[in-house]
C-alpha cells in the first residue's frame, strides 16, 4: 500500500482548524504534527498549502438500488459518485428487490459491496409486518451491521410497517439502533383522496400538501413514544418540518442521547417555492416544504437539536421522474455533492467548517458507534478528503457519475473543489479521476 505525507494543510477536526502535517501509513493515520514531519521513505508527498483536510463524510442514508433496480443505479456506480463527493462511507437502505428482510438477503448485499464498492459500507436490516424473528436475529451482528430500518410511512418500495404489535416487539427487543422513516400513512392517503374526490390531478407543488406537516409530526411522535416506552436507541431520518423539531433536545451530547435526528441536504437547500422551477425533480419523501421549515431546520441544525447531515441519495431515471403525480417517483440523486453544497453555505457565513465536519463525520461515527472512523486521529483509518477553496466545481451532466445521469443541482457552481479522497489510506479519487483499484471495508461497530 502506498503511504502519503500531507504537508502544511489546514486540518478541520474536533472543533478546531489548525495547520498540520499528516502522515498516512499502511492505511491509517500514523502521525499528526504541528511541526514538519521528518521526511519518510517510500511515500508520496502532497503539498496542502491553502487547502483543507477533513474526515471523509459518512452518509447514513443512501439508496444504491442493488439488487433488483440496477437500471437506475448500482453499488459500483453510486459508491464512485460518493467518492467524488468526499463521501468515504455509506449506509444503504433495505428497499431493494428483493427487500433485505432476511439475514441471507442482507448478507447478499454485503457480498456485492465487498466485490464492487471502493467506498466503505454498511447495510440496514429491513423490517416488514411479518419478519420480527428475522429482524431480531440481527442482534447477533451488532458489531458489523449499522442498524435496523423501519419505514413507518411508505416510500420507494413496499415496506410499510404499520402493525403496532410488530413495532412494539422490535422496539422492545432490538439491541441495535433503529432508524425510521416517519410519515403517517392514513394521513397521506386521506390527503390524496381529497384530490381524487374533487376530480383534480395533483401537481408537483401539491406534494407537501399531500405529505404534509401533520403526517410527519404524527409519525415521529409515535416512534418517539414507542422508543421512550422501551428505552430504545432511535434515530429518525430526514426531518423536514418545524413542528417535529420540538420533539428533539440539545441538552445532552449526542453520545448520551437515546433519540437522535437527521436532516438531509435537500431539505436545507430547496423549499416549496422551487417546485415551480424544478417540478418533480425535487419530489421526495418526506416532501420539501415551505421556506419557514427550511429556516427552522437550519436553526435546529446549528443548535444541535438535529444531529446529522445526510443525503438520502435516491436515484431514478429521468423517465421515472416525469409524468403524472402518481407516476413521478420520489427521490433525488445527491451523493456526489453534499460536502460542496454545505461548503457553499459556509462561504455564505451560514455554517462553520467545524460544524460541517461535526454533522457529516464526527456525529455519524458517534451515533452509530463506528469503530476508528469519522475523526482525524492517530491510529484511525485514513478516510480523508482534501478540499481546495481556491478552485470551483460546476455540476454538469458530463461530470456526473450517477448511473441515472442527472442531478437537481445541474448548473450550480460550487466555490471549492474536492481534489483528493482517501479510503483506508488508499487514494480512491484524485484530480477528477476515480482511482478505485482497492475496495472499501465493511464497517465495524463498538457496541
């Protein structure tokens, strides 16, 4: 394995930004020094002057569509897009075909990633109304499975879990973190029926009316009530409303919280005003809502009621994103640009680099108890990203690595560029090229 010495770079880590030399040896961070590190043998030296070194982003919610939906994405293509975006590690969802509802099907996905993913990986065990026995067998794998995923609201795929008995049993007996998609299905169906009764066809701007604030709040409250009943470790994904924020606290450090929350980049970036311009490109579940919700999400992110920033990367073909309301699929491809998108908000003075790193790396490592990742520390795996703030990155179809071939961010120019992405000390992305000669690793957890 090639070793690297990065000199004179601004290291963003654990709430500080300091000029350091960083020595990467045998896949790990061997040394971090405020003074020049003595020249090492058998290494490549990188001049970090004017650049920043960050821990690789850990995306706790992606849909890479393999197996069964590979006409629009697969683990190989989307993990490469992730590397170009500074995402060194992903956690992937179970609503593939077949759904990952048995231990055997779950392990099939790990086998695919072992062969094809240049990024590090983990996969959630899926839940249905009938597979509680299989789900609880995941307790035996708490050292090497990221968590349990429950769709408490229907989304892409057919994995809605609405049996109170199934939910109560799994919340009571799971020893792993439970991650939930929270939208109340009866509320959504009632809202949709109003359009049908009136003989009207909904349009893009009607999506946050059908999947409204009450649907999100009611389901999130229900999940929290079950978790509190059983003292379950609960992580609620893609919070999208101001009302839900009252359910979360910043009175404890996230490592002490039993209930944590995630916000996604698209809910921090778009609002319902953008449907007129973007149409179904920005249709997703839960829906992008009115501007006041975006503003509230930002406040909660900055005051630590929201713990994690993720993408919910969910690619569909262009054809699948168009047509009628019921035909247009929900989901956005985003994993190639989350760090640069947040960097643009840093440049606007909206968020600090230290906070970006905290929410996109440190917090995910803490919440999921990931072993030896998420921080720039001596002895940790060298999952690292170099950002050049003097360069720019323009999003165009020609430079997208997604299999679906489009992005809602096309035409955007970001005020920085990712120049290097290291995974386990291997340079997996450099100078605009994927260098995926080495595959990533299955995550291990300290539980």
